[in-house]
C-alpha cells in the first residue's frame, strides 16, 4: 500500500513547536523542491535574499528523463553547501508505492485523466519532510503557482506529515508581477539564463516516469489542435507502424510483474511499457479539466505505459473479480481519483479506500494479452488460475446441464414486479 512508508513518519516526534507555525520570524533553514530550472533557481536566491535563510535543495528523480547532474552544479554555483544538496532516485518507490496502488483502483479523473502529475506530488512532499527532519530545517518551499493544483497537493502533503511545519510559497508571496521582473532579478544575482528562457516558452512541461503534461501559451485555446511538437512521449498514431505489436502482461495481486514472461522491477516495467506505447502512438490525451482551485484548464497529456497498464488491468479484473465487487470498485474509483487529484493522498479516507481496493486484488492474478496498434491498446486475451469465467455457463451449445434456461422466467418476473405495479397505477402505455 502506497501510504505504508509515509505514514510511519507521523509517529515521529515533530521538530517544530506550534509557535513555529504561527511565528512571523524568518525561517533559518528551508528545504526547497528544486528542479535546477530558472524558476526554482530564482526561488533559491529569493529565499536567501528575502529571508536570509540557509537553503537545502532537494531534487527528485521520478523518471522525468532529464539529466539531474546540472541541478547539483547550479546549486553549488548559487552558494549551496554540498552537504545541503539532495538528489534522490525515487523511481522505484514512485512506481511501486504510488503508481501501482493507484492503478489497482483504476483511478481516472473526469473519465479520462490518469493522474500522472497528481500522484507524484505526495512522494515529493514526503521526502521533503524527511529531509527537513534530518537537517533540522524549520520550513519547506515549493515552486507551484497560486493558480494551480500543485500548491494544494504539496501543502496538504506537508501538513499531513508534519502539522506545524512552516510552508513558503514564493508565487503567493513575492512582488514579481512579470517574467521580465523575474529575469531582471536573475541577471542582478548572476543566475545563468539560457537563450531559450529569455523569450516566453511556448508551453510548460511537467514529466515523470508515468506521464508528461503540457499546458499554457500555445495550448490555452481549447478550440485549436495542439501542434505536433508539443508531444514529448509518443509518436503520432498516423506515423505508428502498420503492423500491430502484441504483448503479454503478467499480474500478481493486481500489480504488473512481467512483460512477455520476463519479470521486471516496477520502474523497469513501466519504462518498457512507455517504450512500447511510444512506438505505437498510444496514450495521448487532449483534455479540458476542472481544477480543484475552481478554474478550467486545457492540457495535453501523454501516458503511454499507463494507458496500456489500465487496459490490461481491467482485462485481468474482468475474469477474476466478482461482478458485485467490480461494480462497487468502479464506484469507489471515482472518489479515489478525486482524492488524488485534490491532494488527499495521506487522508484517512484514501487509506480506507486503498485497504478495500487492495483486498479486492488478492485473486487478480494471471496474464493479459494486449494489441498495440496506431494509438490503441486493446485487450485480445486473458487467462488466470483464479478465473471466474465458466465456459459451461456461457456456451450456446445444447446438452450442457449447468444452467436451466427456465430459471430466468422467475428471475425476470421478480425484477419486473415493481415496474408492473407502477404501470398499473400510472396507466403507462407505449
């Protein structure tokens, strides 16, 4: 269960008193979620100049596909002590403890979004709090803007794990009102600015091992098709091979464990599914969603491996889950998806739902065959030692004694009873 590791942090003795949370005094040590990009580099220097704080940088490798060594080099140039720079490879933990538990639930937000950005935020928040405890920091800081969902997700995570922590959100605090003002600050403090950052970026990108999301600028008009250059993780379905790719995904207790019979670690398995999805144009989504903060936003998301995994997992459940359990689980999945989207990963209701979902997965074992073809991931076969599918019950062949067709008459009449009573009272006619 994804919350097992993080929840243990709650039992630790907090380093912060209640006075810290309400104090207006400047923080002494701040753990910054640091990407190494221009915005978080500006935030780093702003923390030093505005608060005079000692800054600790934390960069999470979640499989975003970028070289992270430059983040360390840039932090060093900005005066961060080597012992205050954390670059952590969290890919396996991310997939094992966050992505896979979410996919056991078949969680999809507003019927389409596979929650690729949302599910990464609680892990980053958890690790920031761990570093803050380790380093004796009295504050944490993120670079999310005041218009988006991420500020909520980060801060709900912080407070759930360390209720009296000081949170600094520069985009809600500082006086910069334009990109030019930010660039002026960067130049004044000798923060390197690459040429492509001097003009406004055509769109913003957030990526991890599960997905990439692109938003803003050229994508702000929902009536205009996204340019092809926006897509980061997939080739165009039109350019995908004319021959289908067929793969087999093995499951144990609801989690994928192998591809074509080869067992892989969680991160390695998702990486391979991403490659297969990329090559077949699978996983593109153009979505207008409702943000938790109240506005609608348009995003272009790519989740190649996740799209394949969702189809395969549902295929596995189709023969191993009882109908009543499956239908209840589908109802719970909507609530579960909203909790993740809104930042409530560490909330007790999400943990309760996870316990029920994980219980449902005990017999979700077997192999699913999936065909990948020009943007589609289609289940074409499934088998399980725990299958509930009974061919004797569903066959149209005569002579099978497992099912008596005459039993259906009483079943139908009992279910029709209330409809017949209503029809007599209301005088319904076709």
